[in-house]
């Protein structure tokens, strides 16, 4: 549902983004009303729009390579690179141009047809995460390096740090490459030197003999007297022998 007066931009965004992400885009469109374009710088290859908040001092540069096709639109705040949602500064330019949401400002994973393109989603997601991490590091480093460029001492200090890190990275890659090659070679030699040895299977203990069914043979034998054949005594206590005595 439209909540702003910029219907062309808002409706085109509604047709591209999922409901959850369209809500975030709506917020950026609404925030765009707090900004104005202060200056437009044109060159042979692109056009830069200097966007600033009303009453504020901080400015942002929105660059378009072609105002008609809008094949590539970027902002110095790097919100799109970090979060995947076009920022309010880009929205100011799009509203000024009366343009719909350009394809370059819509990531495939945030769109309504993202599920139909699931086979390409994994690669797109990996590349996007890589770009996000790169952008975050760039945003952290930018103010530090801008300040360092104003001082020769800071410039030299950071240059030595980065050169040392780059040198260490290359050294680690060389070591990993050599160790990987040696390990592969050793595994190959070990496989050639070790013949296949087929042994007898392990002996498994059985759970015991099967249960026997009782029959008349399993009944206990009663002891009988060898003299009178009675079962209540034996020959030593036989009354018949006692009577003889």
C-alpha cells in the first residue's frame, strides 16, 4: 500500500521487493523528503548529485552513469552495498528524475521471484556477502586513511603496516602452497607403497545357544534303593536290610 506521494517509485518497488523488504524501501522513500540536491556535477561518463539533509552539513554523492537507463547508481554512504537496500539519498535522485526503481538497486535475493531463481541464489548470496564484508572494511578504513593522508608520519606508519601485512599474507600463501604440495606427494607415495591387505573378518561373539525345549528327558532322575527299588531311601537306610539284621 502506498504511503508517499511518489507513486511511480513506490509502485515499481512494490512490484520488485518482497513485502518485508518493500517496507524497508518505503522507509527510505519517506526519509528522502528530508534531503535536497544541492549541486549537480556532470562529466562525460557520469553525473554526480550532491545530496544534503535540510539544515545539515554532511553531504553525500550519488553517481549515475546514465540518467535515462540508470544502469548503475551508487551512493557514497554505501548503504546498498552493506544492507542491500537503496538508501534515501538515491531515492532523492530517483524522485527528482521521476524514475521507477532501477534494476541495479534491486538484489535478486530480496525480490518476489527469488525462489524461482534458487539455483543462482547461492552464488549471488556468496558474492553479496563478500561485497558486504568488503564494504564494511572500506567504511571503517576510509576515515582513518583520510586523516592519515594529511600527515606524512601517519601516512608512512599506515603504509608500513599495510606493506607488512601484505608481505605476511604472501608468505603464508607460499608456505601453505608448499606444505600442500608435499602432503599430496607423501600421500601418493604412501598409497603406492601400501598394498591392499584383505584380512579375515572380525569374530563376533554370539548371544548364546538357543533355548532348549523341556521334555521328559530333562526331568531329574529320582534316586532308588538298589535293594527294594523304593525312592524314599537308599540301600544304607533300607528297612528290608535292617530286618535281616
